[in-house]
C-alpha cells in the first residue's frame, strides 16, 4: 500500500509541475525541514542497535561510548569536508547514498551477479543522477549554495561528473525496469513514477518525496517490526538519538551560515547537517548491507526488505 500511495503522490506532483504549479522555494525548504525532522532523522534512530552488534564483540561494556565517538567523529569530518573539500565530500555522499538506497530497495535479494550490484546502485541513485542530468542548473545552484563561495566550482564539478554518470546508469535502469515490468508491475510503476518526478519536479521536492516519503517511512516501518515493545516504547527508543542528531544542526548552522537569505541558510544547514548524520548512518549500514548480501543477516538486524 505504501508503494502505491507514494507512486500516486509522485504522479500527482509531476502533473502539478507540468502545469507550472509548484510551491515557492522558501516553502519547499521549510517543508523539507519539517519532513526531515519528523521522519528522515528518526529512521536512523536505532543505529545504536547495529552499532552494538559491531562494537560489543571487542569493546564489551564500552561499546556505546566507543560507537558514539566513532559515529560523531565521522560527522565532524563530513562537516569539515563541506568547508575544505566539497568535491570529494559530495561525490562520497552521493556514492554511499546510492549504495544504501539501492540495497534497501532490494534488501532481501542476495547478490547473484555483477548486474544485480549495478542495478541496485543505479536504481538507488536515481534520485541523485536523474535530476543532475535533466536539471543541471537547478542542482548545481543548490549544491553550490551549500559550500563556501570560493569553493563553488568544486560543487559544480561534482554535479557535472554525476550528470555524466547518467549515460552509464540509464541503460541499466531501463533493463531492470523491463524485468520488473514482467515480474513485479507495481515496482515498475513506482520506478517509472519516480523517474518522471525526478526529471521534472524541483530537486528539493524529488528528494523530499523519495527520502522522507519513501525511504525513511519504509525504514521506520521496518524498525517498528523489529522492535518487540509497544509503540510508546518504540518512540522512546528512537527519540534520544533523533533529538541529538537534530540538535547538532544548531552549531552547524552557526558554522556554515553566511550572510545570505534565511531560506538559503536554512537549506544549507539542513543539507550539511543531514549529511553529517547521514554519512555515519550510511557507513554503518553499508557494512551491515555487506553482511546481508553475503547471506549473514544474523550479524546485523535487517532494516528494509524486498522491493515491493
């Protein structure tokens, strides 16, 4: 049902975009902030579960402080990367996101061939490489606004390199779509709806629909299934890490903010802060996913599931 709903939302937003009816940039940014705080950040609220599985075998009772030190250290490096080397930071962020999104899309399917791996990566990265290829100016404008003025060229180069990758990934997605069209038509419908949305709508709207409306809600649903307690106990479990992650946006705002409009500062803070908590989340789950595709799900709890 979730797949059908989000697919229909993508179709409706595409139609509204083609009719030249879109929210203003400021409203898009504020809606992004709200949805990221409500569902985007909380979907990583149980990362300490996977962290315990990784650190407890060698750190014992010290696993939590060690996990938090490593988790936060990666976040600090990411923020520094935006300020010092945005080219590398953006490309690494894009690659990790595509890998994680792709395996979460197809979480129960073990790797059988090189094409499976490429298909996962290409499908998971659609929300990244499709807008950069079809709306280069819009994406470049957003990404260059996230970095110091003197380093904007690096952000543009990262976007252009990502756009070039579309020539490689597009045929893979088309072949994968043809397979899904025969075996899982609802999946094919959703992929098509996403592809058209990513090609036409504002990159901010596309990211909000995919990351918050699809990926994060799906992740929260799977976390709820994994959590054996009541709904209240589940909420209590994800709140501490979620609130801590949101609180990190405050110092980041003062660190990366510039003398620009409020909307631009909020957008910059949102994306830099999101990447600072997302990359540790992605690194953690790329490790978890590597166990999953090798058929060792017992090492890490699975978050996600088969493409439905």
